[in-house]
């Protein structure tokens, strides 16, 4: 059985490594990028099943990147991994088609459940912002 293919996009290298370490046992990490422009380019080239995407990145934001990918026709599920706990960000991400919204402080507890839910077509939002 093929393992889900994941593209990771975050501009902070230590976090990229933590995400890779957390996920690589159960998922194929097909790429790791550090800005919004590269995530769009790599997603078009690699066709991941899911993208773990930061909001605040150089180039274009993760929200803008998600919109570009939807316009292009990408079917990759998107799970945002961010420091932003404001409800406005959650709404903007969900409006852009995101299936998950994980707060970075809850990375270990929430990222894998969020990915599993997203791959099954269900939404997941970290408890601090899901109220």
C-alpha cells in the first residue's frame, strides 16, 4: 500500500526538522520548502496528497499559496501549522479550502490527528481555536 505523500512548508528550519521527524515513520515526505512561492512550485511538480503549510512565510503567505494551488487545480489536502490563534486566520484558511488548522504549540499532539482527518476528508482544528 502506498503511504500518503506530504509536502512540508515552513520558513523555520528547526520546525521543518521536527515535522519531518514526527511524520516520516508513517508518511513519505516528498519535499520541504521555506517560502510560499516554492510551495506552489513544488506542489505542482510533486503532486503531494497533503501539504503541511505555515501561514507566515516569505514570498507569498501560506493562505495565498493555498488559493493559488486551488486555482491551479491541486487536489492536495492542506493542513495549516501556525502560531496564529486568532479566529480570523482560522476562517481565512478554511475559506481557502484547508482541512486542518494546527497551532504550533500543539504540534506533537495535533498534527498527526489533523493529517489523518484531512486525508479522510474531515476537518481538524486545534482545541485552543476550535471553541
